[in-house]
C-alpha cells in the first residue's frame, strides 16, 4: 500500500532515513568499524586487485559514478565505471587482478547480468550490490552485498539508489581498512558521518513543501540542465534521469565546465538550470557557472550546503539549502531534494509517476 502517500515514489522517497539505517545495520560495529560478515574476500585478494571496474545500468550506473570518485580518492587505484550494455560488447580489459562491482536493484537486468558473466569469464572477481535477495545477479556473483531498501515499486528508483551509495561507501572503507590505508580512528570518523545521514535525510525531507511550491513554477520549463563537478556531476546525472522519466520534460546533466563548450547556446528564458555546489574545492568554479546561466536569462536554481554565505542569492531564482557532511557523502543529501523536485514537477503536470510511459521496472530484455 502507499501508506497514505499519493504515489509509491513519494512513499519510497520518505522511506530513505529508514532504508539507509537498515543498510548500515550489521555492517558497522559499536566502535564504528566496518564489518562485512558476508564477504569471503581475503586481505591478500584485495591487495591483488590493481583495478576496479563498476558495471550497471540507469540509476545503478549513477551510483557507480559516485563510487568511482570515492574509490579513486580512497584507494588510489584506477576505477572505471561502465554502462553494462557498452561493457559487455567492448571486449573489456578485465583479468584476475580486477575487482568487478556489479550494481543492480532488481538483480535481473539483462545487460547487467550479461556483463557480470563477461567479467567472470575473463577471470575477474565479481562483487554484486543487489537489492532483491536470491535474484540472478546475486546468485551468479562471487560475492554479494545486499542493500536493504525493501521492495521498490516505483519505476523511478529512489531508495535503491541511496542504499546503493551506502553499501558502496562501506565497501570502500572496508577495503581501505583491510589494506591499512586508513587507521581505525579515521574509519570511525567516516562511519560516524554515515550514521548521521538518516537524521540528515529526514531534515532534507522537510524541504518538501518548499520544493512543491518551486515545482509549480518550474513545471512550465521547456528544458532542464543539471550541472555539477566531481561528485556533484554524478548526482546531476541521476537528478536529470529522475526528472525526465517521471515528468517527460527534456533534461540533461553536464559537467559544469563543459557548458561553454557548446550547450550554453541552448540557455534562454524557459530553460531551467540546476547548479549543484556541494563540493568545497569546486565551489568558486560553480559560482561562475551560475553567473554564465543568469547572464543568458536562464532560470537558475542552486543547491548549496546550509550556512553557505558565498552565493549571492540575488543572482539565482531559488536556492535549496541542505545539511552538510563530508564532501564525499554529500550525494546522499543532494539527491533527495532532486527526487522530490522530479516528483512534484511530474505531479504538477499530472503525470502517471509510478509507471511512466514506455518504461518497465526491470529491464529483462537486451
Ligand atoms: O534493477 P536495476 O538496478 O538493474 O535497474 C537498472 C535501471 O533499469 C534502473 O535504475 C532505471 O534506470 C530506473 N528506472 C531509474 O529510475
């Protein structure tokens, strides 16, 4: 049942504090160390990997993009993230020194399953991050880490994504710890921040009424751009997918620095540009991107951390303020308002929402 919500999508958005808590439970100890009783991988095996490939489709692929940034920062190894339908036909460079991480909510996506098989045939060790227990991908992978999102009914994925991120963060911290890259105190500090996320997501959910109002106006936009750099670019990709699938408004994500290499030509009144500025090192660069947009009369919405004083609020049409954590973990807090924005724009336009046209929850055809 929809538990009093108009749609499953909205219900599932609101379940995220709980599903994040459930995905952390049993994986973090009282002393804030990461535990994965389900993993059979030894320390020697972990040290033997010289690269990581991450393979998935859609939203799960976007979770993989976040993980790439995190793992490269933390593990200092090359991490490649591929769309499963590309990976499987590209004769990928994978061998017994590769850890292949396969991400899938359903565990049944045809291309993702085929990519898992391809990685295995080539000798990689496979680790699947899956939501549906006993699904094909879970059964065929060497190692499985379950997300505890519970059943996700809405075709547009929300709670599966944030729990995938949690599982992927934990895997990174676990590997870093096993390899002695991070000491127990540092790991504990990060785990403490992960444990604070459910309450922070609950805070973000309180922006609902504000976002609903904003959505009324934005639903008249002809097109959207979502801009970010680094982790924010990964989140922008997911935000654009959410909006297009439930509202049917054209939306695309761009690495913010790419705008002036072409897409800026499309910015004009009626086009809304959502700028993510949650990454400290890239903050000033994002502010100049905001100026590029408003100078061309595009509508600008900025997403910033609470307490951010750097943004001249007169320079944008709206500002969404979200709680702050380590830059690495900001994607969890940044996507939630975007899920709500997509939902409320779709609602304002009277879309189906839970079952968008042309789409299926699980893509079991190739
Ligand atoms: O079940 P999976 O995670 O393998 O599904 C992958 C994609 O089909 C899925 O994330 C799709 O992109 C969603 N509709 C996005 O909201």
